[in-house]
């Protein structure tokens, strides 16, 4: 399973990139359309566009109101609730469909973050950055029925919140595997052309595909495409290649967790409702 998780505002400056990549004729092997997860902040967002992507089947999650650091429990509770209400009111997203949260700048509010999000009705948090060493050390999302056993860059959740999911942000390997890139667009040395951008995506995907088969996450900002048309071309080429594989699905984070809750073999995915 491959998922794209885009952060920040949704507006006319970036929607053309989404429309070029997530086209109506680009489907998973079972015939269902590919989807993405949008973690939306309020500032500069056009909610008509959010509704457009929601109606098309993409996941709409929450990224706070003003895309500012949220590092206290009170601030988290306020921002998560307010932006969820904005999405419900202005984009007509159903309350039950808003299940995912990502903190701005991947800054956790600390030990209480999972509990607060769970109490607000969220199902998962995709904020904590895993400090392992991919590709040989790749982990799956997991619930906090038990304390999170791994290392992370900041504020590892050590308290239990039964049934609440933690989806780790696993850094990608940059050029020559010499450094980690938390976001796709976060590498110090960016790809200089379509071939380098494609290889960057493919090599990281292949590390998962040929090992643990854990969900492969591309956490990113649409700004990665700005002024670099070859990056859009590289993503399109990447999608064409992986969708030619009959055992690879491009889905939202919400769909990843729905599959994990009810693992279903490839032979039955045509009838798997999520």
C-alpha cells in the first residue's frame, strides 16, 4: 500500500498538481480509483476545492488552523476542534469521515496528544517521526494499546490509548542514501531532473516492496512541484510503474488502517468495501 499525505492549504495555487496526478482514469488493480490524504489548514484554503476532493473520494484530515506550531495540550485541543469544525461547515465533510490529524511542522504537543485527539473523535495521528534506519528497519502503523516501543525524533508517545492509531512518519533516503528526508520535499539536495526525481521515489518504494511490505508513505507539500514541472512528470511516471504491479494499491491513510483492521487478500479486494 502506497499513500500520499499532503499538508497545508488547498487552493488554486496547488490544485492543478493534484488534478494532474490523481486523474479519473488512474485506478488500482481492483478498478477503484487511487486516493490521497489531505491534511488541511484553514489559512488560505478554498473550501470549495476541499469539497471537490472529498466528493471524489479522497481523505480529508486536519492540520490545524493557521499552520503554526502546536506544542501544548490546550492549543492542540483548540486547533484540532476548530479546524475539524471548519471542514464540516465549509466543505461539508461528514464528521465521521474526519479521522486523521497531522501537527504542523510535525511538532507534537507531547504525551497527551493521542489522548486529546482520541477524545475529540480522531482515529489516528500521523505526526511522530520514526528515528529508525530504513530500508532495513521499516515499521508498520500500530495502535497505542501498548506504549509505542520505538525511538522518534521528539515526544515519543509512551502512554496507552487503546484503539487509537499511530501512523509513523518514516523518513525517505536521499541521494546515495547519505541522509534522511522527513518530507519528500525536505531533502537538502533536491532532484535536478525527472530521472533523479523518479529514482528518488522508486528506490524508496522498492525498499518497502522487496522487504516488509509495510505501507509506503509519501509525506509532502504540493510546493514540491512548484517551478519544477519535471517533479510532476516523475510522480506520474512513478504511479504508472507501481500501478502496473497487481499487488500495489495507492490509497489514503484511512484506507490503510481499514485494511489493517480487516486484512483482506488480493483475490477478495474487489469486494472489500473500503
